[in-house]
C-alpha cells in the first residue's frame, strides 16, 4: 500500500499541468475580453471626421 505522500507525488504532475492549462485559458479569455473593451472604448471616443483621417493616414 502506497503512502499518502507517494499518492500525492504520483498525481502532482497531472494537477500542475491542469493548473497550467487553466491559467493559459484564463489569460487568453482576459486578452479577448480586453481587446473587445478597447475596441468599444475607441469606438465611443470617435469624433466626426476622425475615421476618415485614419483611413487617409494609413494609405
């Protein structure tokens, strides 16, 4: 029969990999939400004619 310490050591890599994956998913979701918020913020601060200026400036 394995001790509790051995059982924990056997499962530790799996648990750490799961935590790593969950963390990466959380970071990705926060980046997506953050970019959408920035788009909305930028869109709400548009002044008349600003869009045309940016279009002409980029070409």
